[in-house]
């Protein structure tokens, strides 16, 4: 029978962000000594403006969606309010009230009200 032998695992080097960028982006071909440090503030400023621009766009789109949703809700509530108001106006008519209270035994008086005079 063969003897079991442990294999020695190869250690992989872990690269950092800048090492990865240096290997993936051909700065050596563009610049002889890499990226000049005088461009770093301009690049950082441009990146900051780009991030602010993208964030502002997302904020605007989210706010626009909220406004559209609220406008639809307000429209639905306006329709409901109008229908309830017209229903209330119809139900408060004297003839409708008289029909609704008739089963309770309450009827409208046919005699005019009596005016009470108070003497001083």
C-alpha cells in the first residue's frame, strides 16, 4: 500500500487595493514613473463631484417617486371626500331625514310652530 503524504499548500500572496490597481491599470505605459502626485487632488475632487452627482440623482428620483405616490393618494382622497360630501348633502335634506325616521315613529309636524311672547 502507498503511504499518505501531506501536500504542502502554496501560499498565495494577498495584494492590497493599490497593488491590484497598479497591476490592472497600465500607468507604467502612460507615465514613466507612475501617476504624478500633482494630479491626485484633481482626481480626488473629480471623484467627489461624481459621487455627489450620483447621490443627488438618486435622491431626486426617490423624492419624485414619493411625490407621485402622494399625488395619487391625494387624488383618491379628494374623490372620496367629494363623494362623502355629496352623500352628506343628500342625506341632510328634510325629505330624506323624514323618510329615515318614519320607521321610528317620528313624523314631521304639519302645523306651523307657535310663537311664544314673553312680556316684561
